[in-house]
């Protein structure tokens, strides 16, 4: 039963992040495009299982404004394209604290 609640928490976290990213993407698209700071970020992975990496990468890709590009050959880094990342370190930390942390709860 504990595992079911962990999956529910993953779903809730994803919906919250999806909502925040949708709003940020709408604002970015409708705002002045010259202020956008697109980037390709190297996100170090704490999640180690293949399933956990896939879950995290899929949640990133399904979140508007971000796309998972590739996992490094050693499975320790996820490369992500971000539509707008004025603070790249904060963007990486945000993904790790929300989406990756959720993935680690169910697929470490």
C-alpha cells in the first residue's frame, strides 16, 4: 500500500510541475522572445535504475518548455533542452528537487 501512495505522490508532483511549466511556457511564447535564454543543460542523475531514468526523462519531456535529449553513455547525466533558463543552476536544481526526487521514490 505504501508503494501505491508513492506513485500517487509522483502523479501529484508531475501535475503541479506540468501546471507551472505550462504557465511559464505560455508567458514565454506570448512575451518578448529576445529575453528568452534557451539552453542545453547537463543534469547529473541521482536516480540509478533504468526505469527511474526513463521515468524522470519522460516527465521532463512531457513538461512544456523542456525536452530530454540524451542520457550519457555511463547513465550519470541527462541532457535537457530548456526553452528559457536564465539561471541554469536553478533550472537543474528544480528538476532534481521535484521530478527526479519523485522518480527516485518509486524507481530508485
